[in-house]
C-alpha cells in the first residue's frame, strides 16, 4: 500500500516554517548547505527527507527544478556518514541511475557539493568517453556511484561493478528512461540488486508504465507529489505561432532579434534538426550550439558550459539531451518543433521560470503539428494564446547561399563525382578529391 502525500505548493514556492536544521540532517551537511546559501528546503525536500532518513522507500513525482536531487542526495550522504562501512573492491553502497551523461555529471557534482565536509568515495559512469578511468575508480569500490544504464551494464558484464552489496538504489527521471528505450537495461540491472535495500523512484510524469514499475520495485513506499501530473509552471507566459514549416527558421531569427531574449533554449524533435537550427543561427550571427546524443561528450560539455557562462546565447537541444540541462536563468524556451508527447511539453517549458523568476515559452506549430497541439492543450487543460506572426523579411541571396546545409554540398560533390567517366573517377580518387 502506497502512503500518498500530495503537496499543494508549486515549484519555486517555499515554506517559512521549516529550515534544513529542522530536518535532522547531520551538522556537516548543514554546514555545506549554509555555505552554498541554501536555507529553506523546497516542498519535495521537506516532505521526502524525513521519510528517507527513516529508510523508507519513496515514489517522488516532481518536475525538474523542484530540488529533487538534494531531496535524495542529502539523506543518502547522511546515512553513509553514520554507517561508515568502507565499500569492498568493485562494490557499490548507493547507486543513482539516470538517463543522460549531463544529468549524471550534474548529480555527482551535487553529491560532492553537499558532502564536502564528509569522507566518502564517489564515481560516475557513462558512455562516450574512455572506460579506463571509470574502471580504475571502481577497483577499490565506491560509496556513491552515478551511472547511465548502457555503460553500467558494460562494466558489470566485465565484472568491474558488482551490486550485490548495494544499500540504496535511486532510479531518477524514470519516465525519460522509458522514453529512451532503457527499460530492458533497467530490468537487467534491477535483477542483480539485493532484496534488502532502500529504493527511490523519481519521475516528472506518471504514465501507466511508471506506475507498474513502481509497484514492482518499491516496498510500502511513501508517495510525494509536488504538483499534479502535467501541470505547467505558473510563472511561464505561453505563446503560440501558427507558421509554415518552411518559415520556422525565419520566424526564429526574427524573434531572437529582440533584446530580452538573453538565454534561450530551443527544442527540436530530431538531432539533425538541432544541428540545422544551430547552423542557421550561427550564419545569422546569433551565437548558438546544438546538444544531442550524437555529439561527443566533449562537444556536449563545451556547448553546455558556453550556455551557462553566456558565450552561447541559444542552445538547441533534443528532449533527451535536455534532461541534463540545469540552468536557473533561462529566459525563454522555444518549441521549434512541438513534441508528439504532451507531457514532454510540460517538461520543456519547466526549464524557464525557475528559482522564482519569470519566463516565456514560445511554440511554433505547422499544419502537421496541429494534432500535437490539441493533445498538449487537452493535457494542460488550457489553450495556449495564439499570437499573430510578425512580418518576415525574405533572406537575401547571400544569406540563401550561406544557409545551404553543408551536408548538401557534400552530397552534391558525391553526385557530381559519380557522373564523371570511370577513368576520371579513379583519377580523382587517387588524388583524394572525392
């Protein structure tokens, strides 16, 4: 039976009745929180931490920006510090499983920040980088391991990671895990866990698949729900433009000419689309970068760092890659492509209006996306205000030449080369011009 606790406060609101010292956390943790300026816990922290300190399983329904990372990392650190059993070689005491590399790195950084006054070992495991440093980190065993499913299974298969002594298991961003096709990997990992453990499951949304997984995974859990599923952030001003697909690029450039668009997150449906949008913006002298699963880890980190420090004004992302973006002062979210999943819309616009700020979410809708829009408005139980499309100036002939995708040039070269006589093609191939 699930004990249900529904919190009526919205994300970003806090209660003046409690502070972190009232949550029975250890003094080293309270000192670290004070040093980073955290005084009042968020609703999910207020409700979750006491139960987690008691060793209860927990189902947390919370969107990004509600403080859920601290909600699970603080009680984990408190428990590990009070029971200082050193991990055995290749063993793990607490595992946090998360969908993306960016989010894994961010969670580990949170553990290191909150646990700076404690003695504990930690490591992060994800793909896209060399596995050698990760193997070296695991040889002695770690207290806290943050990992993505694919690379974790690889190292488990090589016997570098063993989970039979695990004390705490956290499945973070569970809904996105399923969207990314990780359900089979998750089941394989869960099958290796000890029966006696504390389990935490966090999800921004609660589809039937997550409810079924929670029922199998959790034992008599407490359920903490910060906001109703698919609710939108109150301080986000939503706008809609009906626009032909062919004019989306020009509309985006026109909108970004406004001065108040300081730090903008643009969502596309595909990786190729993210690359093309970022390329078009760069050619229009608008600093931008794309971030998605096909980018190398180094490229993703550089793009995200540039977005955080302001050298990149516009970050173009797919839904999957955006799960690791934790930037408090995003002024605008633009849905260049509407998502086909209405709950993804809620998650996207929740990237702005964080930490008490106001924000704007703008959506482009072409004729092929009308059904997506209907599903979104049905889910959020409101109509997104329609705004008239501004007058779009046609790009100059020079801009048209510059914005031709580089991939097309490459394909044209190949096509031209294939039209040459066979002897000519052999010559060009030897010369390295194909």
